[in-house]
């Protein structure tokens, strides 16, 4: 069995609700950003995409540990 590829995630932040006039620290890195995630938290788009991909990998890993992957 081959391991699945790391997923890539592309978020659509094209509307104005993902923009803040005030620059704040990103949730995921020490940089400042004007961008907001879906929950309104400050986050760079690339940081949020990397976090979403990592979360998907964690779900797959948990699924594998349950033994359901091999079925």
C-alpha cells in the first residue's frame, strides 16, 4: 500500500469579509496580516491553507490508527 499524497488546500478568500483595515499578528506565524480566516481570526492565506492541509493529514493518520484504512 502506498501512502496518500499530502493534500493541497486552496481557500477562496476573494470577498471583503477576509480583509481587515487593521494589521494584526497571524494565528499561525509571527507575521502581521490584514487577512482574516472564516472565523474572523487574523491569518495569512498561505498559513491557513497549510494548517488546513495539516489537519487533513491528521484525520487520515487517526483513521489509519483505527485500522479502518486497511479494510
